[in-house]
C-alpha cells in the first residue's frame, strides 16, 4: 500500500510517526498550500498512484482526486475538514476521516490563557519587572496596569460542542455567569440558552467556539460589535472566518471594544497588511491552540487508529 503524507511539518518532528509509517510505502510531499501546487506534484511524481492520503490543510479537491485514481482513503490530521471536497470523495467511494475532540482541553486552556492575560496583564507586569521598574517603585505593590476579577462576569459561549462545553465549565469554575448560544439546543445544558443578540449584549467575555459555516461566517461584524459592551473582550480560537477583521480593528481602535484575544485569522500565516497587526489591545497567538506536545501525540495516535479501523473494514470517525 502506498501512502502519501502532506503537511507533516505542521505537526513538528518531536512526535513519532513510526506507527503510521508501518502501514506501507510512505511518500512525503511536505507542505502543500494550493490546489495548483498539489496538481503539479502529482504530475511530477509517482504520488498519483497512492491509495492513502494524510493531510492537514492541503486542498483535496475533485481535480486532485481525479489525478489519484487509486485513492481510497483520506485521513485528516485535524478536526476540521473544510479543505476536503467530501461530496466528491463520497461519490468516488473514498473514505474520509478526521480526529474529533483531540484538542478540546488544549483549546479551552488557550481560551483562558488569553482571558487571563487580558484580565490580569501578567505579560506587561512581567516585562516591567524584568526591566527593573519594580526595583525603583516607591511601595511594595506596583499597580500600573488594570487587573479584573473574573468572578461574577458573564462568559458568553458561541457553539456548544466539545470545546464550548469545556470553556463553559472552566468559566463556571471561575465563578463566572455562563450563557450559551448554539444552533442545536439540547436538553441537559446547565447554562441558559440565549439568542445571538442576547449573547452579544450580555457577554463581558465572548468566546467563539463554533464551526465556520454559512450561519456563523462573519458572526462578528460592525453590526454585532455595536451590540457588545465597550468593556467586553472577544476571544476567537475557532476559525478566522467568524470575524470581520476590518470591523474588529475599527472597534478596537475606537474603544468600542476593550480587547480581543485571537488564535486564528482569516489568512494564515498572518498577512503583513492584516488590520489587527500591532494593535495594543489585540492579543494574537499564531494558531497554537491545538499544539501542546501531549495533544499532538494524541492526534497522531488517533490518525493511526483511524487507518487501522478502515483497513479492518470497520471505519471510525468518518465524515
């Protein structure tokens, strides 16, 4: 069996791929960002004869599948699979699997890392102390940056899947009032369901944890930002497309929104002309929510389990 790897550098080489490499003859095409480049690679190499394809963000389109007539399995190194033409894959009898839930704890952890950084200003205080400011301060406590207590604040959660549930539970543990807005309201949620408008109006901290689709694209735009409190904080660790970055930049610059913490952008890597670049009240991490060492180990292990189940005739985590 021939196996083609794409995008493996995204997961770093501190993780062992030994189990995945044991399934057959492995080819590694490195990072592939565009359909055109993928098609060129298939034309230039023997990779078109591969039966199994592993990828993260590489576009697996109808044209790509046409160039790989023996392809019967696509394993995605991620939970999201927007880069795969799933309908075309199904039509061609190609099984597609993903890895749901592997990064739940890690992403929820980053949500609160951003919330706490914005609320406590640990980075600014650490930098001030490193610079020696505290050695010159006249009293024991150097209160030069705002500190906000989370207890009693309202945490709005958009999307109540695995990550949304974890974010809500952590917020509740901090003593926050949690409200939830989700497309599918299921019984048993311990927090009140609210409308989109209520979510925007009431949230002191708004965490976006929803998938990107027609109903959520640009959920944050000029109109929604007008409904939010000026003291509110926006957190997005889901998909960059949930936010109109131009509108968010305007709100942050004008003081219509206190701050934002983002791990995802519309264009990644970040574009030099991104309107959010350099804003002092916009805290941006470079898409690292999924990336703790333990999380990536879990990811690779599940990808291998998915392929093993497929080969045994009992596929799991299919999309």
